[in-house]
C-alpha cells in the first residue's frame, strides 16, 4: 500500500493556507453589467438586399413599450457571433441565392461577402458565417454609434438565425447618452409589454421574428 509522507501533507496544507491568506477570503471580481447571449430566428418576406444596423439588432432583441406607440430597447451594446441563412428550395429551372456581406471596420480590407447558390429543389442554398476579423460586426457596437454591420440577401421564405451577445443598459453610460434606441409604431402597444421587432426594423421590416410577440 502506498502512503503519503507526513511532510508532504504538511507542505500541501501550508500552500492552501498561503492561498487563503493572500485572497483574504474576499468575494471574486465580476462583470457587473448584465450580459446575455441568444439565438434569434427570423423569416424573410423578400429577397431584397437589406442592411442590418446596430439599432435594428437592438430593437429585434426585445423592446418594452413606454407608451401606446413608443417602444424602447433595454440593451445598449451588441456583438454579432454568427449568422445562418437557410434558403428555400429553388424553383424548377431557376436558381436561389442567399448571402451575407460584412461591412469592413477599422484596419480591414473592405467588405467581405459570403454567398451560396442552388438550382436544386432538394438541396437548398445555405450560408453560415461569423464576422470576419476586423469587420465592423466583429466588435462590440453600442447604441450611440448606429452603423451598418452587414447586408443580407435572403429569398422570401428563408429562415435567418442570428446569434447575438448583448449588454443591458444600466444608466451608467457616458453623460448625456440616455439610451437612444427606440421605435415609434403605428400599431397600438400595451404599456409595459415586451415586443420583438423585425431584424431590419425600422427600415423595411421584411425579416420578421419567429415565435415571439412583435409589433411592426
């Protein structure tokens, strides 16, 4: 039978004691901002090339109605992790194309487009892409700087999955920068209720959310 020498047990105990003493038994550091990640799903009603902005992503991530026709996003910053497009089958004798064009950011080589085309009724086109390095979407983007992040081409009937990381607004942003992400809707909203807007809101509203309460 193998035994551990007493002096080894003492050394290990001393090491644990030193670690506990150095930490002072204090609580660990943490990121106090509320952060979450989620996969959002949308369907396309048109194949028109449509830019997606910081504001449209924040509005699509969820809003709260402040009045009967005004909704606000509770999020301040967003980061795109991945975008998937599942195009419908092509019509017999025709082709179907879907694509994502990522806007270039600081130090990038310019816009980068990822696309797929199919003329099959059994094997639809599909694109799955993460933001390229140094593209605008590869960084955290906040509501104050509302820039274009990417452009989608998704034929009508396409399914679009967007994976996002979000940081909730907490009123501790730079002075005078109250959360500017809001949308005035012509439909009647119930004050206090949560609504998820189209992925391209408030521009064209062709990418509508799936299985979520919306108001467009």
